């Protein structure tokens, strides 16, 4: 768990070189590796010792009886035989008694030895166990020392890794589009990203069309780091801030016409545009040089019937134009809120941070006109400003015409200026605009906008289990048949037969009886079982829309280019992260993760980054690319031997 590092001015730490949109959390423990050496195991008791103990315990009683039987049998035998043979000799009798006693003692000794054999064998096994345990303790101590040393080295390696690394745009990217989010989220991005842009690219111009004045914390950061700051609130400060200063007549007329028709679609009413541009060019040709908005409005009022505003000769020349009164009234209505612009111009030098803030209290028509004129002024500053601009930030660029944004983007790209656009919603104009650079997605509450953003990130193929089938069946048949049959036949005949002695009568009878019986029994039993699964390739969002709807306020999803492919990164933009330990203010390249079999926490990729697409080679690396018009060798079966 990290703890904040006390710092006297933590906000000033954000103004360090290196562009950063925020920070990416790197789980350092994913690089922790296991100690792969297995722990030692206690050595088993030698099998011959265990066998000796088993034999000693198994045959102990038998050996004792055998030893006693042999000893006492010999004693009796020696005593009987020796007594008979040595009954007349005292010395012989003594020898027989001695031998008999010796036999008895031998039997007793053999029995004692047979009884002690299990104890001796058990003692040998215990000693072997003690030696094995001592060797195991020594080996385990050495193994545990190596494991602890490995864990310490892993801890040192993990502690040396930064926990937060900066998320920056890819090299060569000139434009960043930030879509969605809340006012607090935008303020955090401005503080973090804006502070790094000031320190890296120098002078910054910020235009805030939200009416919320979100640049307050960024201005404090700039002042705290010794940079000059100028804030202009529009339309309150129009008198000291001239949006048309330095413009030629053609640029002024073109800018005013584009501002008046900024919401007229792609084509708009081209005839009306042309006629308004012609009238304004004619008026500018009659008025003296150094055209201002006050003089232009005075000329329009003369055309609408007011006399005595301009010199008589100028009014006469204007009256000769005879334009349509409705056209004059419409142009005057558009330009009337700008009458005081530039009447009291300020002479302050260009500041390191210039914040142009559109106030929220003005009417929508005036707000739209000021916004379009401000975009035109920004384009002029990019083209003609003597003091170069390092970065240009537009807050609330949703309703700026996409053609104006594309022109401004092209100008910034040619001059190496970082252009940052903030879009509140992903709607008509922003959908036609985003994608000119890298895109950062913040919280999008609307489900349709979240779906559009997920579609922008892209989809990917993966295989999922689509169907699982299991079948279990059985069949059993049992048949029994009994057959019983019986038949009986009886017959006879009578007649006379001639014989030598005359006629004789005869009678014959025949009888037969047949009986059959059979029994048939058949039994059949069967069981069948099958299991099948099928996979299907699906095409799903890499980033689900619901994820974008549930993003935290200080989080964004950065879609950035990596070579010819693209990746999605999860970025935190909370400025307070700079006070945490192990925070890198520069990007840190991801090192390959350890093999899952060796990792303490198995992982196949970094959780904070998902690869959307990868460049694929046009041909396999081991196959040479054929030259144009080259004829390859014919197949082997077509070659002549």
C-alpha cells in the first residue's frame, strides 16, 4: 500500500518536461518469480536396516525357544551320556558337569541374544533416522537461505520498478481528441496534461467554450512555476481583445461570413454567402484603412437609413450601393454584439498561458458567433503569430464546424503545434471529426454514445463455446416363449383274405401319438451415451459500451498507435497521483512478463493495456518475395528426369 509523500507544493511537480495525459498503474507483483528449487526431503531409512528390524521382531520368540531348546537339550544329553560313561571317574564326572553347564549357559545366552536383536535393530534404525534428520535440517537450512535470498532479490527488483508510469501520446502524433467526461474530469486532464505541455512545448493558448472556466487550476500551476498568464473573458473583455486585429480585408470578410454561417451545414446557402461577402467587401473598399468592427457597423447603419455617423463623402458612396435592407439588417444583427471589440486594445506582451474563456451568461447566437470568430482568430494566430505557439487547447469543440477543425488541425500539424480537442459528447460534428489523432475516451453516460465509442475502438475475434450436447439413452428387451404341442392318430381296417384253407377274416389296428414342447428365452440390453461440444468464432467489442458508461471520473481510455497497430490503455488522470511514491513522470516500456509457470501471479498480458490490432506481414518470413515477372520452377511432377 502506498502512502503520500509530503511535498510543499505538489501541484508544481506536474510542470515537468515530458508530455503526459495521466498515469498507468503497473502491478509490480506481476514480475515476481517463484523460487523454483524444490525443498529437500528427509532421506529414508536404509531398507536393509528396516528389514533387519522386521526379521528380528518377526522371529524373536522362535529363536529364543530354539536357543533354549538346543542349550538344555545338549545339557541333558551330555549329562546322561557323560554320567553313564564317567560313573567310575571323578575327573570325568566333573568334566561332564562342566560341559553340561556350559551348554545350558550357551542356550541361555542364545535366548538372551535373540531377545536383544530387535532392540539392537531398533537402535540402528533410530540412529539412521537421527543422521537423516540432521542431514535434512542442514539441507533445509541451506535451501531456506537460498529461498530467502531469492525473495529478497525479487523484492529489490520489484521495489525498483515504478508503480505509476506516464501515459503519453505516441511519437509523431500532433493531435489528441478527448471525448466525454465531466467538468471535474476535464479540469484534472487540463492540470496534468496542460502542465506537461507548458513545461515541454512552451507557450499555450486555451479556448474554453464550456462557460465553466475550467482552467483555474492550470493557471495556478503556471503562476506557481513562474510563467506569465493572461485570462480573457468573452464578451466582457471584448474592448481590450480584438479578434480581427491584424487581419486583411479579405481575411476579415471571410472570417465574418464563416462565423455568420457556421451552423448552416456543409454547403449552406452559397448564394447568400456570396452576396454577404460581396457587400462586406464593397463596404470595406469604401471605408478608410484599419477597418474595425465599430466602423463596419457604422457603415451598415448608414445603409439602413441613419445619417451623420460617417463623413458625408463616405455616406454618399455607401448610399450608392443600394443593397437589400433585409440583408443589411441581418448582418447588422449578427455583428452588433461585437461593436465594442478592440475599442480599448491591451498592449500586454504575449503570455506563456493565454486563456480565452467564453462566459456562460451571453445569448446563444452571440456565443456561437464569438466561438466561430475565435476559431478564425486561432487559425490566424497559428499562421501569422510572430511568437510561436507550442500547444493549442479547445474545450467544448462539439459544435465547431468540422471543416474549421480540420483546417486548424492541418495548420497545427504543419507547424508542429500540439492540438488538443475536448468533446463533451460523441454526436454529429464530433463523429465526423474525431480520429485525426489519438483519442482518449472518458465517461459517456449515453448508451448510444458509448456504443459509438466502442465501435470506434474496434472489435476482435475470439472463440467461445457455443453449443454443448449430451445424450444418454438405454434399451432393454426380454422375451420368453413356451410352445407345447401334442397329436394322436388312431386307425384300423377289416377285410377278408383268401388263403389255402379258404377265406379268412382279418382285423388290423394302428395308433400313433406325437408330443413336442419347446421354450425360448432371449434377453437384449443396450446403453448409449454421447457428449459433444462445439466452438464458434464471435466478433465482439474489445471495449464493451457498459465499461465506458461506468468509468470513474478521473479515468480515461487512451486509444493510441503502436507502430502499425493500436492498443488501448487505462489511464488515471488524478493530479494527486504525483504525491505517491514510485511515480515515473516519463513513459516506461513494458517488459515481458515471466512465464506463468514461474510467476507468483500468473498473467499473460498487462492488465492496463489491451492490443486491438497488430501488423501482419504480407508474406511469411521464411519465404522470399518473388520479383515481378519472375517465373517459378515447375512442380516436381512436371520436371523431366
